[in-house]
């Protein structure tokens, strides 16, 4: 049983910083921050889970079944991630590209300590509470001062695929499209640094500050880190309702309000960008139908435009009602990997991009999130994110764009650089 205590927080923004600083002492950390972004399905402003009581770590083989058993037997809060390469558990696929990060394919843990902040109301949920432990921790948190980081030199970021090679590979993808092998694919490339020493907390705070994304996440498992400024929800379960919000369609932000509004208007009417979004929305409708009550799949919003600090994005919202015969993990397994990071048709696309991409995706284009004791869940899409293995000093971030028959390789390359801008800025 968890002990639940409620507290009033006078300065929520300061408390979030103090909470994340305090969390660094633990081996396992998941910090989720909505950055007060206005969104219909938000459940909290900030959520922190630390210190594993139990955990599940595995490769892709039988991973979803293992997760299903773990979630159903535990019936508690669970936090963790699904890597992109769990595709190999769902379909007869492989991941043979270079892996500099060496993260497990799946990791979840049952935390001893959870903090949920909404407005100025804090709920604290502790497992196996010792006398006065919660109050002692709370006093320790609110005494934390702003941390002054030791300035480290920037890391030397390298590009795994050159511009010329990128254009060559996109042209090969266009050949596949023209031959009918696929009609849309998300093609990704990696930026990386070797022998890199960074302060993960500092880099996350900088990335979060310049992005203010609604699905930001700081993840730590010993010496493996994810620093995410994701704007995208993969999948959320609320009772029997399933919500997916795929992003497809991107345009620049401008300081000049007139130019910025013009950029947004161009995105609204851009036939290629709308086609990208509509194709993936259709794919998501199909994915949700595998576990949906008959006739319950709906598109609540098609091609809505949302503005973030770095870019404007086109987002659709697709919902369904989960049929009683399916579990929470079934809803994840039948929709994973998310359509916005694969393409259509899914299996063919995943085979083609495996042959053309140079790097194993791993946690990039996977998902980070949590399960509640009631079996609800919420997961983001791991994009606009920095991954770091502190043990082997390897830093990585990847970006991608949707390739369709209308794609111009040079423009797709420019879109990738636009998406990479924030991570470049943080690391350099």
C-alpha cells in the first residue's frame, strides 16, 4: 500500500527545479514536465518517480508479454520506456545497425517515491514508508538552492550521414515509393559525440528551457540518460478511452510576428504536409481498431496547428474505446512503434528504413511514460531528445522527416537540421 499525503506549494516552478535537483541522488529517475502547455488531455504539471522497489529490464524477445505480466501482477505505478526496437517482438524484423548507446530494449520500475504536482497542489505517494521519511524528504527538497554547474567544454557533435549521402538515400526511398513498396516513411539520421563528458541535469534544463515542450522527460537508469523535449504524445489510456496524437507537418518559428503568422498559414495550406498528416492519421485509425470496441474509432481533430518555441506543428487527435477483452499492454503492442515514426505500410517501411539508416534507433522514436495502479497510462514519443551513456561517454540525438512522393530531398534535409537546432545548441 502507498501512503498518500497532500501539500500546498507556494512556488510551483521553483519546486519543480528543487524536485529534479533532489532526485539526482537516486539510481532510477523519471521526471515528466508538461511545461504548463495548454492541452486537452493533461493530467498533471509535473510528475517525479524515483528509487526502484522492483524493476523489469529485458531485450525485445517476448518483451510485451513480460511487461503485461509485470503490470498486471504489480497493479501499481510503473515508469519506464519502450525502445523502437521492440518492433522485433511484434513482427519478424531485425535491428542490425550501429548502436553506440547500448540501452536495454525495455525498462520499467516500480518507484518507492512519487510526486505529482498540479497547479499548487502536490500529492506525494510513498511505498514502504519509514517514520518521518516523507516529511524529512520534503524539508530537504524545499531547502535546495539553485545549482551552479561547473562549466564544461562543449562536445564535438558529428553527423552520421553527410548531406550528399542523405540525398542519395532519400532518392532510394523515393524509388521504393514509386515502385509501390510504401507511400510514406520516416527516415532518420543520427548526430553523435564520442568521449563526451556532459552534466545531464544541466543539459536537460537548458533543452527544456528553450523548448518548453508538453511531453518533456528526464530519465535516468544508473548511467543511462534520456533528456527529452518531446512535443508529441504517442498514446494515453483513460478508463476505456485511448488517445493518440500523431505529429506530421513542421514549419519554422520567426521572431517577427507577421513572418511567424505567415509560416503558420503556409503550414495550414501546404498540401504535402497535410498529406503526410492525413496518411499517418489513417494508419493510427487502423492501429487503434485492433483493440477498439466496434465503431468507436474517431478523429477528434484533423491537422490542427500547434505552436512551440522552436517550430509550428500539425497534430491530429484520434481516439477509440478499448474493448473489454484487451489489456492496457495490448493497446500498446498493437500500435507500436507509433505511425508518425514509421510510415505506411508499417512493416514494409520498417524493413526499408532498417536498410537505409546507419544507426540503431534504440530509445529514439520509442516512448517514455507510466502506468497507474488502475491500468491507465500515458506515453510520449521520444523525439527532440538527447541520449547519453555516461559509462562509455557516448552522446546521441537523431532527427527525421516524412518522405512521400512529393518530397524534395534537399528540403527534407533542411527540415532535419531545423529539428536538430535545439539539441545542437544545448550540446555546444
